[in-house]
């Protein structure tokens, strides 16, 4: 009866807070450090095996193998079965609703400013 009555850990989206405190360059540096922590040192990418090996550092030690496979597949845009550093960073942004919302609002503001300034020419 393992798992009965057990709730999934709640995910707290910390990327927006990190972005605010560290700025864009600092956030990218931290994501890069996170990538290096999780990657397979010999292959230079995050594999399902390296993610499983290092999952406890992220509090993900209870994830099943198929869940880890899904995480890697979700970010694997080139289809090689692993995450390179760019794929990892993009995935982290995609999984951060708060950061995506802030990015969307910033983009809308920039587009509106461009539209307003070009409407008078």
C-alpha cells in the first residue's frame, strides 16, 4: 500500500525570485551551476541516469523512473535522449509560470512601446 494517502510535494516556483535578486546574468549563472550539478560528468549532458543519481539534491528522490524519463523528454528538443545546457535552461524557464508571465508582460510592454512610437511616423 505504498503511496496511499501520500501527496505529491508542492512545487514552489523560485525562478522569478532568483531573477529579481540576481538579475538576468546571475540567474543564467545559477542555472548553469544547476546544470553542472545534474549532468553526467563524462557525457556533459543531463541523462535520465544522471538525473536519477542527483535527484535527491533537488528533493526529487521520490520520483519514479518513468517520471524522470518524462522530464528529460520534455526538454529534449534535439531528440538525443539527454539535455544539453541550453535545453535545460529553456526547460527551467518553461516550467516557471511566474517567470514566463513576467517575460510575457515585459514583451507586451516592449511591443506596445514600439507600436506607439512608430504610429506617429
